[in-house]
C-alpha cells in the first residue's frame, strides 16, 4: 500500500474501475521503462471541471506529438472525466489522466501493435490560501537545461523534478528558468511579468509547456483592458520587473513578490495581479 494515499479511492485503468490499492501495471510498461507517455490534469471546482476543453485538446496534441493512438474520442474523454468526478464525490479536486505506449519488450524503437495504457485518478486539492495570494511566493533563477520538446506534456519529468528540488534546496517556493538568457517557465508553471502595466508572456513554442491558464489570462486581459504582449523576455527585464506571477492548474494564479532575494516591485502583489486574480475567481464562480 502507498502511505499517505487513499488506497480505497476508485481509479480508472484500461477500461475498468478499481481501487487505487489494487491498480497494477506491468513493469515492462513503456511509461515505467522509458517515460514513454503523456499526461494532463483537469482541475474541478465543486465537482465541475474547469477549462476542460483546453486540457483535453492539449492531451490530444501531446498524444499526436509522440505518435500514440488511442480509441478515445473527445466525447469519450469528457464522459470519463465526468464519470470519475461523480464516482469520487469530491468538490475541489483534480482529474489526472495518463496514457503510455503500453507494454512491450524493452527496446527503444516504437513497438508494433501495442495497446496503450490509460490510467486516470481523482485527487482532492486545496486552493491557494490567503497567505499565498496576499503575501506571494519567493523564487530564484536557474538555467533551463531540459530537453527541447517542452511543449509535450510528457511523463518524463526528471527535468521538472530537478528544477523543483533546486527551489527546495534554495529555500524558496519556485524557480524561474532561463535558456540562452531568456525566460522560459517555472518548475511546473508558466511565468508572467508586468512592466509599466503591460502583462508579458514568453512565446508559445517548444521551450515551454503552454498552460491552459495561458489562454485564460489572454482572455482576462482583453476583458480587463490590460495590454498583453507575447515576446521573448530577457533575464535583465525580469530582474527589473514591476510584477511577477505564476500560473498552473492547481496554483491557479499567484504573485511572486521575492526574486533572487530581492523584492519584486514594491514587494507586494501588484495592481495587474489583483485585477487578474479577481477575474480568475469570477471565472471559477461562474461554473
């Protein structure tokens, strides 16, 4: 049994609903042997999925990017998410979806005629509290030494694990990664910068995983008359930012108020963050 995990919770594995404690896969599954698979996480509030279309579209893009074909339509994925949420009985939670290439003899090349492994589970999550929202996160900069296909939401997450561990060892909440002097992303989140009231975001390309909140914030800035620019952001610009913030499915949108040991702007959450945070909360309330 896995400690500190609800082994009696119901999960989905290859067409069956089973107890988490009873769910088993082969040690020859390519997800275990090679990290040959993808995943996504759909957040839900009061049992209602949030921005599910975006998450499932990214799931499908990731599958196509690495050549995994599954016999699941968009409607099938939607039905599975809703069924898992209903079975879980949870309110604020996240639906984790993982697909690997399946079980085969260990060989690097794609095996022929394998059946993908599909695993899904629902876990509770606690929304960011007042301290995180009002006081903000701390962060440090590190080089981005990951592979060059970060747009694929791969289960091969060692680079992200090492980045998060760098934050832990530095005694901060998060890292900001830079490749060739330009901002990419955090350990498991997108990073945003504000200068002179303009919200800046790194380009959507292979160097970042485009979070679903990327599109959401683009919508919220348009609705709130906040100027939004997508372009490369230099490390010097980040050093001189008026505001920094991060976004992810479970962290939602949070300010970064301390960076490399110095306050960001005034050292408190800024006006652009406050506006977007309020709009984000409204979007959740509208579910």
